[in-house]
């Protein structure tokens, strides 16, 4: 019984905590958050317009087109970064909740057994 409790409360919470860290990191990297932060102001899909010997009007159109491409890239990357942080946080909270449940599960089971026995005996 002592070895079981040592495993339940000593060894397994460490394994669950490591799993929490690994899964959270995997989700974070699945959204490529570090890469998206580094390339936040890059044009979307590297879509850059250029021309040889452009006129002043063409230069302005190229500038506007490139700025629109950068703005689209910025907002899409920002949304993806936000979503990555949100999903990573939700995964962390879910797995951490499982860890907390793991710690209190024996007490919950004993409490439910006592409550069931009281219901059977009293009525």
C-alpha cells in the first residue's frame, strides 16, 4: 500500500507535470509562434511587387500594394499568434486540471463510497 501511495503521489505527478510541459510546448510550436513573431511584419506569402524603370505613379502603386501585403501578413500572423497562445493556455489548463484531479481522485473515491454506503444503510 505504501509503494502504491508513493507511486500515486510521488512518481506519477512528476510524469504528469512533464507531460503538461511537453504537450504545451508541442502545441505552442505547432502554431509556429516563435517564427510568426520573427516574421510579423513580412509580406503575406512573400508577395512583393516590383518593376524595372517604373514611373512615379507605378512606384506609388507598388508601394501601396506592398504595404497592403504587409498589413495582411501582419494581421493574419497576429491572429495566429493569439490563437496559438489561447490554445496553448487551454491545453495547459486542461492537463493541469487532470493533474489536480489525479491528486484528489483517491479522496473523491473514498468520499463517494462512504456517501453510497450511507445512502444504502439509511434509506
